[in-house]
């Protein structure tokens, strides 16, 4: 799936003035794609769902 065909979304925690820097995420059946919300055309990182879940778990 091409990046332009994905549905990108931001976390609901990304709203407001205090959260000026955030990422956008797009899901496919097997992967999670992540990009900078302020520079969406600069590229993205795509990782398997288990790797994304492991990263989020380590940050909690």
C-alpha cells in the first residue's frame, strides 16, 4: 500500500498547544507506518505490528 493510499491519524493526546510535536500513524493488516505530522512528505518508517507494540510498551 502506497503512503498516499493510507489513512493517517494522530493520537487524541496530540491536540492542543502543548503538543506541537507529534507523529501520525497509518495501519495496514501487517504493519504500522509512522511519520512526522509537521513534515508528512519527508518519508515514513514502517514496522511490523509486534515491533510497534514492543516500542509502545517500553515507553509506558
